[in-house]
């Protein structure tokens, strides 16, 4: 029996049920709001604890990809390494990737993004789409 299973058993008995497996990794997907008006679309994404340097924004063939991978690398210096060890460590890496297929009227050349207080704002201006063209049929 390892220390983590002992930890689970101890708390499972106290609460009268078993706790979820602490080794299970759960993905956290940032929340997004998308608005539309006559001139543009806007996308707002919550990214608490991140900075603009942690986020990658890419537009390829009308697919907007927002992704991030952040790894906390901390060098631990302990005089007595035998007396302390990790039983559970969930906060050392985080990553996500979200993809949005954009409408045809988005002007991909003029997309702009800003980042402030953990909120990513992406402005997606609209462009005029070509109207259907009537083609005359010539009699031969």
C-alpha cells in the first residue's frame, strides 16, 4: 500500500464514502463569451493566472486556435531529502487548446487581441462578402 492510497482510505472512512482517485488528471477548459455586432465579432476568454506570454493565438484557414502550456519549474533544495517527498502534486503543469471555426465574413488580416487582468479579448472584424452575380446567357 502506498501513502496516497492510505490518504484516500483515511478520508474515505471519515466521510463515509471513498474519495475520487487523486492521481486522475482533470482538464480545465477556459470559459468563452462570443458576441456579434454589425461590424465585428468579439471573443472574451477567462485565463486567470496567465499572462499574454503564456497564450498562443493562431488563425489558419478560418480556424482560430487559442492554446497555452505552462509548466512551473521550481528547484527544490532540501538538506534532508529523505524526510520530505511529494504525495500529490497537481499544480506543476497546465495546458489547454480551444479551436473556433470562424464565419466566412471574418477579415483574418485585421484580427486583434488584447490581454488585461486575466481576460483575453479577440476582435474579429467583418468584411463585406461578394454578392451573388447574375450571369447573362447568350443565345448562339
